[in-house]
């Protein structure tokens, strides 16, 4: 996955330097939010491929989606983010509030 994907993921997830949790140095992301963002980006990739005449089997779409999510998580981790699984107790105050809602 390219660096551009990380920028797109950050834009979709709504990161900003003014966000209280990121301003305080907390760089946690809910895994469910990363999954949703990955699915949106992968859908865009598939739509672009379809416009260019590419066709994929349902099985390759499912495996590609899983691979895209796994690679996105690795890229975010490499960029310094912590991916918090569903059900875990995050230590960031704003993320803990989201997880409890």
C-alpha cells in the first residue's frame, strides 16, 4: 500500500492535529474504524479497476479486502498508531468514550 493510502485513511478517519487525543500524544485507533476505512478505500480501488475493464471473482475480492485491511493496519502501526481491538479498554480518554458508546 502506498503512503497516499495512509493520508487518505487519516482524512477519512477524521484525524486532525487539533483533535484532543492526538494533541495529547495519544495515537490509538479503534480497529472497527480502521476496518470501515479500509473497506471504503478498497471499494474505491475496485470501482476504479472496474472502470478500466478489470473483473475479479468474488473470492479474490474477499481475499483482497482482507489483505488490504491487514496492510493498512501494518502501515498505520508503522506510522506510530496503535490499533485497539473491539472490546479492549483504550487508554485515550476520547477513544474510551467512543468505545463505550
